[in-house]
């Protein structure tokens, strides 16, 4: 069986005909298998949804109880038969509950990795390399200029700035699902034990992380706190809020942004960021290429991001590679801002 | 080097002056000699070594990476040094005995003596040893492209804060100091005496004006002010003084204190009286001030040839006197300094240096009329080179910086037209990865009927939000791509109208349209306007006539 007979890109998403389901569908489908809770991958309105417990919980938090007709939870390492194929979930290291989905039919195995990173993250299960024949990889940071370095060093930079400007508030823009909690956890690992403040839009999901046993220290809603009391503090907020009138409640705020895009100065300047923090929940170039090699896959399908460069790299290594023309996915951070149309290029 | 790089990186993002100062002072306090001294030299533009060519940097990266990946990366990042810094491969250094990354002092002192042939190898070694930010700063430094958005003045203010000194004191001794400034730091930290300045012709930090707003006038009394024309030239400080051997030394400084004497040797003989003039550099032909466009052709030339000097005769129009012989005049009120200046210029009696006239007025309305029509208010044939009026408080001493309420500039209204976006190009550097350079055009009748003719290019004026909107519009409405340039749809009913403001207009044979704009910028996006309603070339030609008729 050819790989494209097992999984095929269609307008609704990645379709598995012999299994009778779609992976991360962008339109309502009968049966959806979902890699993780980010809104471009996990959408409401499907018939049946199969995902990890955490992903299902996040969908419920965002869309309400009736986001799908039926749901079924699956654990990492658990295998399941769907139609003529077998599927198995493996940790993707992207956010809490994120998974790669291995789809096997006869003796061909395809891994749809969703979004993933191979870097350390105290808030989710580490990424696992899954040997396969075809590896479907994201390419959000698919250019050799994206090398993300150690996130702990970036957090040190943030704390040094807090120490240098004790009379100012530090506002850290971070995507509310995953990035925010990771930044908080990293701050705690770096020994910062003061209360950390949260923008209203972050509260629900952050408390959900805590309910799953992830220790984040003392958290406080920023709403209602007096301006003067915010001097010397750190507040986490969705990226779009950090350029909003909302920031006027803070004393001379330093605007930080935790994102892999911050590696490129033009990007950071463009958004008026004063303290770029290169912290990414997606694999960087070295991570992407190392993972592709480690899976042993002879064929690579590349989706959302800088497909060209990664496809070129694969081919130069003698691997069959092609871009998958899937629409509707983007880097989640960019989704919140207006620059999402990089995908058009 | 990594620590210095971190400072540069952070300064580049920090918009607030006081916060920049804090970052600088913290760095200078925490960094040992001589590194901080070389950093100070780098920040004040006091370092000199032969710069590496971008081609050399490109060759280095081409040897180490896949050219296709480099091409895609460069296109995305838009800046050569940054691209190379980010994608430089991690060196497979053997064992745990890796050399420590170079210090700034090591880099600076090595570059001073390094032969041209050894440069590539040395650079590669440093790039292997530094981190991403360190590599970026190194490449900016060696290519001479370090733009960090801080002035030499700010760096000196930060140094002064180390020892609780007045920045002004640093300015006074600065010309006598040399990197890495051990005696300066010793003095600031109470370990040594104050260094003395033996420069006979030192720079004095300049006084700057605020742009006046309509609402300011109600609080100001015309009787308290003296008005002058604001000339569309280059603000300079011309200083002369005798050295220890009694020789007259003359220097010309830019408003930031950069010594630009070498570019204007023809002015030096005219500076034969000991004093410090604040004035405007202009090109005069047959006694008439030429436009900024003409002056510009005299600037930034590597070689100042006799031909250039003859074709673009330089002239100094004086409006203030900061010192005379041994006397510092800066504490005096402006009206008194002006009296000294008038005598000084008379005594100097040199055709290349004259007095900038005052503009008589008794009410703001009268001054507004003069500003609108400088030709009939005394500027005569030079009116074209007047970009507005300056208001200076009679009582104001000469204060460095931009003190409140002392000096005002009141520019003539900028011109405005509606033009149509025609082509867009990715910005390099700051605006990389966005289409931020726009060519715009206006309508004219051609052989094939109505057509758009390009009249200028704008890179700024828009907000970040607007940039995102234009960028999106460009990507969605591209009709053709030529390398980095995108042709954007520009039909009578389809396209984007830009309101463009500009400072001046001149005839130009280099432009297809026959006109060239000075300082064009996007003032508004007219999503509401169909392109057919944009302005016509005739409108610009009429403006051109108005300008010359003034
Ligand atoms: Zn995601
Ligand atoms: Zn994604």
C-alpha cells in the first residue's frame, strides 16, 4: 500500500480513508483524531473525537461541554484499531497532552507529529522519537536561522531585567496554552518565588495545568491590583494584550515576548518588543533535522511553516520529501496577531 | 564580547532614554577595564580600524552552509550580519578545552593590527567561539554597521553617572581622551585626578529646539523671542583656537560632535579668529543659497576633489557664538550672544561666513505670514532654502540638549498628495520580513491613456499596525514578482491609495516623472479612496512652480 493511500491531504485536513477518520481536521468531520489542544488543531463541531484526556479537557474548557457528539480518551503508548489501520499515541513534547499519532496499515507506518519540540519542558511529557516509514513534520521554524538555545538562559535574562528595573512592571507576552505555563515553571526553576500575575484570559488554562499536578507556585489575577503594587512584578498575558491599552495599568512596563520568532530582530522590533525571549514550543532547525534523521523515515512530508527549506534539506540527504498543502494551520502565536499570512508566501 | 553584545542587543530594543541610560551605566559599572573603555569607544564612534566588506562575510558563510538554505534564510531575515550570526554552524570543537570567547578588547586590539589576509581566518575563529548575539555584534562591529540608536552624548551621560558628574564635564575633557579611557574611569571612581583637555578647538554639545504646536503660542509672548530663518542645510559647529605652539587650529563638527573638517577644507582658512560658531552649512552660488538637494551632492564624498569644491562652494551662515578667545559665552542670554556674534562676524570679514538675519515680527500672525512667504519677509532669493522659522528666547543661555521652552522650530507645512501604491519591497534590517518599502505613483496621460508614473519611495510614516495592513495587502494583491520587488495591483478601481507627505520638491532628470520629493512619508492610508481619485502629476508640477515662485 502506498503511503498516500493511508493518509492524504484534503481540504478538511489529513484524511485516513482506510481508517475512516481525519487528523486535526479544520472542518467538521464524522470522526476526528486530534494531536493537541491549540485552536488551529483542535476545533469544535466534530462527530466523534479521539484525543488524550488533557486535549479533550482543553477543548471542553475552550468550547464548552458540547464541543463534539462523543469523545474518547487515549493514553500515550496505547494502541487502537480504527477500520483497517492501527493507531498509537506518542508524546510530542509540544504542550500538555500533545501527541504524535502513528498510523500503521499492513507494514507501513506513518507518524503525524502535529506540533512538537525535542527541548526540555517541565510542563509536559518529553518528546519521543517514533521510528517510521513516513514522517509528517511541521516546519514552523524550518530555517537554519532558528536556533532556540536554552530557554533557562532566556528566563535568566528576564530576571536580570527585573533586578535592573525594580520600579517597572515586566509584562511577558506568551501564548496562553502551554507557553505561559512553561515560562512560569521555568521562572520557578530559576528560583523566582514571588507571586506571578496573570491576565484574565490565562487564568482558566493555567489553573487547569495546576489541577494536572504541575506546580506553578503562587499565582494571582492581575485584575484589580493597584498600579504601584505591580512595580517589580512579572505578569503573563496573551501576546495581543501586551500592545493594548490594557498595559496602561502597569508602571512603565517592559514588554517581553516569549516566542521562537524573537530570534529574528526584525520580528521583535516590528512588534515593539523591548525584551525578546527566545522560548519556543516548536522544534528549532536543529531539532527538526535531528528528529527527521532519528525516525529513520525514508520519506518526509512537510507542513505548516517554512516548507521549502526543510524539503530541500531532506532531499540533499537523499530522503524523499514533499510539502503537504494543508491550510488552516499556523503558528499559534501568530494566530493571535495579524501577521498570520506568512503562510501565503 | 558576549556581554557587550547583550548590551547592544538590549539597547536596540529599548525606546526610553532613561532606561537606556540605566542599561549603559549598569554595564559600565559591572564591566572591568579595558573592556568597558573599548565599549565606550564603540558607542561614541571613537574606534577606528579597516572595516570588513560584506562580501567577505558572505564568502565565510558560503563555505560553511548550503547556498539554497542561506538564500532562503537571508531573504527571510533581511540582514546579512544577522543571518550569518544566526545560522553560523556550531563548531565541532574537540574535547572540553574550548577556548573562551574573545573579549571586546581582544577583538578591538587584534583588528587594529591584523593584516587583510588574516582577517577571514580570525573572524571565523571568533564566530566559532561566540554565541548568536555575540556573533551578530562582532559582524556589525567589523563591517562598521553598528547602529544602536544611542548618541555619543547619551553614552557620555551614562559614563558621567558612574561618578555622579555633570555630563557637561565629560564633554569638556572628552577631546583629550583616548580609548580605553583608563584615566577617565579612574577619575569617575575616585581613584585619580580629573583628566585635562588640551584640545584648542573642542566641540560644545549643541542646544536643540522643540517643534512648536499650535497650542503653544497662547502661552508665549512674541516680545520674549527673536526669530530667524530655519535654513535647509546642515547644522555645524565651527571652532578655532590656538594650540600650545600658538598655531591656529580650526575644526568643523557635526551637531553630534563628529569631526567633519576633512570634508570641508575650503572652509578652514575662513575660520581664522578664535571662537566657536553655531551655524548652518550651505552651498552658495553667486550669493544665492542652493537647495538641500544641491548641498547633498557635496556630502558624504570620500574624495573632496578641487572640482567638487568649485562646483559646490561651501558657506557658513552663523546664528550663535558659544565662545570667543578664552571666554565661554554660553551662560549669556541669547540676545547678548547675538550682539557678540554680529561683532565677531564683522571682524572676521570673510565672504564664506555671514550672519543669519533675524526676522522682524510683532505678533504671531505677522510671523506666520513671514513663514508662509519668506521671500517678501527678508529672505529674498534665498527663500527656497528656508524650511521654516526658529524662535529663540531672548533670555535663554546656551544649554546642551533640548531644554524646555527655550528654542522652538516652526516648520512650513509639509506638502501632501494622494498617490497609488505601485511596487513594494521587503525592508532590510529593521523591517525585515515585511514589505515596508513602497514605490508610489500619480496619474498622468500617456500614449496608452491614463497611467501611473512613479514619483517617489517611502519607508516610514506608518504605524506598526498600518505596516501589517499594507504588508497583508501587498501579499494578497501581488501581480508580478521581480526578485525582491513585488508589483502590486494599481488599476483605477483596484489598488491602495497612500496619502504622502513630503518636505520639498525639486526637478529631477533622474526620475521618469521629472520631479523628486524630499523626505516623503506615508501620512495616512486611504482605504476609502479608489485609485482613480488619486492626485495627478500636474498637481505636483503646480506645487513645484509655487515653490520656485516664492
Ligand atoms: Zn500547537
Ligand atoms: Zn500547529
